């Protein structure tokens, strides 16, 4: 199988982008929209520094993950490398992926049903949720990577038109935004969610989680293998990160400009959309819901496929006595891959029953909980990329990278502790 050509011009680089967009839009629906809206609505622009730090954390963390997969001397997968650090790590990743595959989908599947009703104006939310689950199943089970890449470009256009345009429409306060980015304020708790819980949720959903391990599989299915693809991979990830910045700050701005001045705290997506209708007119709500729908669709597809790849690779790594090479693989005939797809899409349907937790509550709790597993992932990656016996002398972490990973490791421990306390208080 021939490898993709190395781009040489600006347009060739632009045409080669793909995995970064897929993983960015996959991450986006894992709580970013809700967390950013609540943070902006409850605290205005004062906590914007948290999302900047979180995005920096994610870029560095995922960049080093990709560096290992592309540049290690055996050209093995990240999971194969983690198995060398400790044989239990692949088991930990499988359990964690199954757990969060369920809880991430719990609020996304619930949210896409609610969003469909508001966007289309008819039907029951649980019926729409089931409909989109079935559609996703048909699309994913036999879905080639290229098909996923095309549909994500389509949804990116929808997101850009909807969420960014609504943010511009509301009129951002540039001075307040700059102050929020550069002055590290932790304001007093306001509304139903404390500032520490919001910060923990932002670090979990934006900064780092088990979902970060999905990017190496998207570049693997793209056909990028070996150090020669490191440059295009960095540009690809940077492009995806810029997309995340624009969309996250757009939703934050909507919350800061629409909710915060009125002292209103949202409990569900309806609250925010209804305020947009009152402020921007009847077209404001539907445009916003269109963006939410696109974000949820991409996350449902991206996470389900990504967790399928991740668990498929972890199982074959456990079974193998040798390392697994980071080559494209086919999951069409894998019963394990299909089981993970069914688990991620159908186990969360329990939350469609009456009297179950609402969309916002599930989002905040699941997002903050992701921080708890971050120290294990961050520590293992730091160890794996610091020694030449794993990654080779040429690509092992330099002093700058080791300092960054040390800071991220300490931050992950602090975030885990705070998340546990915050979840305990809210429950």
C-alpha cells in the first residue's frame, strides 16, 4: 500500500489536513460547548485564561503522543509503547475507554435528541436520539476513514457559519476578553456550578483526557507512518487546535455577552437558545442549534470510531508477544470493534428514560471526571518519551519538553484532586 505524498506547497499542506480536523471536532462535543457557555455566562470573561491553558496542555500532550507514534525506532503504536512502561497500562486504557465511551455518549446522545426537536420543531427527543444512533451505526460499522474525513469537513463548514457568526453578532468585548486571558482570576462561586468545578471541567474536556489517545489512530488511518510525516502532522494538529480556539471562544463570548450581563445561569441548552432568540431575533436560536447539532454529530462519530480503534489496538497489543506496528488496519471483520461501537452508542440509551439526569448535569460531571485519569496518562507518556530506549536518542524529550510535561503532570494531579472535591460537593 503506497504512502501519501509529502506536501511541498501551501496548498498541498492545506489539502493534506484531515486527522487534526477530525480529532478537533471529536473533542469539541465532549463538553466544550456547554462548559464554555456556562463559564462565560456565570463568570463573564474572567476565566478565559483557563481555556487558553487547557488548549496549550492539549496541543503539547497530543503532539508528544504523535511524536512517539511517528518517530520511535520500531514504528510501533503508542499502546505498544505503553505496554513496555507497564504491562497493565493497556488494560487500564481499555477499562477507561469503555467507561468514558459510555459517559461521553450519555450526554451527547441525550443532547442530539433535544437539539433535533428544537431545530426541526417536531417529534420527541428520545425518538430523535434513537434515530441518530441507528444512522451513526450504519455509517460507522462499514465506514472507511476517507468517508469520515469528508463528512467532518462538511460539519466544519456548518460550525463556522453558525457558532462563530452568532458570536460576532453578539459583539464581543475585546478589552474584557484580553483581561480574562492574561489576568489569572478565580472569582467567587456564582450560579449552580462553582469556579473550581468549571476550571476542572475545562481542563478535562479541553486540556486532556482519554480522547487525546485517539489522534494517533486518525493519523495512522490517514497513512502517515514514520518521521517524514512529523512536519505535516504538527501543522495538521495546529490547524485543528486553531479551530478549537475559535469555536470555544465563540461559545464563551455568547455566554459572556448574552447571559452574564443579565445574571442568568443556564440549566439546559433551551435556556441559552431562548435568550439568543430574545436578543438576536427568531433566527438566533436555530443558527445556534445548528452548530450544536454539528458538534454533537462529529463527536458521536469521532469518539465511537476512535474508541473502537483504541480498544481494538489495545486488545491485540495485550495478546501479542511482540510490538504492533503503527500501520493502517481494517476493522470491517472485527467482532471486538463492532462490540465497542454498539457499547458506545446503545449503552447510554438508559439516560433517555424519564427522571434521569439532564444534559447539562451529565456534561459537567463527565467532563470533570476525565481529569481524574489524566495523571496516569500524562505520567506514562512523560516516561515513555523521556528515554532513548523507548523513543530513540534523536527524538527523546529535550529539556524544554520535559519541563512542560512536568508542569502538566503537576497540573493534572491538582486538577484531579479539585475535580474529586467538586464532584463530591455537587453530588
